[in-house]
C-alpha cells in the first residue's frame, strides 16, 4: 500500500490571503488542499470549486479537492462542466468529494431542491456526470433530470474524470460509495468505525462487480495544536459548538486530534492502522492564526506521521 497522504482544508474567510496560504502549504509539504461547501451556513465559506481552481493556478503539485461538495444542490450537467474544468486546469489534480448534507434546510429551500429528494438526486446525478465526462453527445431520461445531446468540452484531464469520494456514515452512503465511488470521505468517525465502514463498502462493491476498484479512505479530522490536550479540547468544543449550535465536547473528545504535537502524532497512529489513504486535517483556529497553525502542523506533525506510514 502507498504511504498515507496528508491534506488540509483552506476555506475559512481568509480573503486573498488564502492563495498565499495555498502556495505555502504546498511548500511546507502538504499533499492536498481541500475546501468545504455550503450555500448558506453559520460561517463564511467561499464557493469551493471557484476557490480550488484558484489554488490550482498558484500550485503545481498538490491535490485539490472538495471535502465535501453538496452535490444534489446543483444540476449534474453544470457540476460536470465545473468539475471537468477544475480537473482540466489543474492538470488532473482534482478529487471530487461529495455528500448529500441536509443539516441546513434553508440552503435547500434557497436552491429550490426538496431536501427529501437529495439521496435519489445524488445517485442519478452521479450517473449523469460519469457519462458526461467520458462520452460524447449524451442523452438522459431519468426521474429528476432529462436532456438530449449534451456534450461537455473540455473533458477532464483524466479519462473518465477525477476520483469521486462519497461522504456519509450509514448503509445508504456505503452502497452509494460501492456503486459509484472511488473512495469514502467520512468525518466524525473513530478508527474502529472507519475500518468497519471500509470493510462494508468493499463487500458491497464486490456485490456490484467493483471489488477490484482501487479505493481511497480519506477522513476529514479536526486538528488543534495547543499547550496541552484540555486546552485544545476546550477551544475546539467551543468553536464547533458555535458553528453547529449544539454541544460538541463529546464528539471532539472522540473524533478530533488534540493537544501537543507529540499527543497528536500518537492519536494519528490508529487512523493509519485502520487503512486510511489520505488524512484531511481541518485546522481549528481563528483566521488570523491559520498560517501559523499550518506551519506548525507541517513542521511538527507531518514529518513523524510520514515516518509512521512509510
């Protein structure tokens, strides 16, 4: 198995400084730059595809990816075009992490999409984008989408399009990943549940005749470096509690990487043992401290984590 890759989200309200951080993150040794997606959220978030295309322009090596993109909020033909362009302009460095969301009903209402249809729209939409990335003059007649003679040009840089990573933590998401995906991009799961989920997806993939398909396991994990574990816990629980308007101490204790660099490195070990192929760190800090935290992760966590995965 190839060594684990380490990425980081850069999507907070950083303004043009985000592009400076993207360049520096590549220089500091991160393997990927990732961006979250919400149309209407409790904090400021730029559109991820727009942001990541900008990151592609100022970097040359790192993967760029959505973690995650609320795919059923948009028409799949438009998504196919935008993602194909991002992969084309980045020279084939794009990874398309998607999910169905649903936690914030106002963004579904704002986009005119019934939230109860998000799962079926996602599945049908995945069929559409796959065909548009690989075929000429596509016609489709489905439950949610119908069109004739649509062609996407330019196609993605990679034949058939970029890898699609599917988010979610239940059987429906596992079956979606097995049928349509090249990977799984979960969050708020500990290493034992990651291992169990991956085994379930592989079993479902075998039932779909896709048992030999290379598969990524790329969890998103909150990370806070601080003088000790409890200080990191308090800051992260308060920040995420405000973001999601609910108590967050228990999830943070169970699912986040917290404390000193040595403590965080020790906590990463079980994730590597669970078979992750990419770890996507979501830095827990204020916007003005983003660069300092990225540099600290790169200098004090990544080198030892890479030794563990070599």
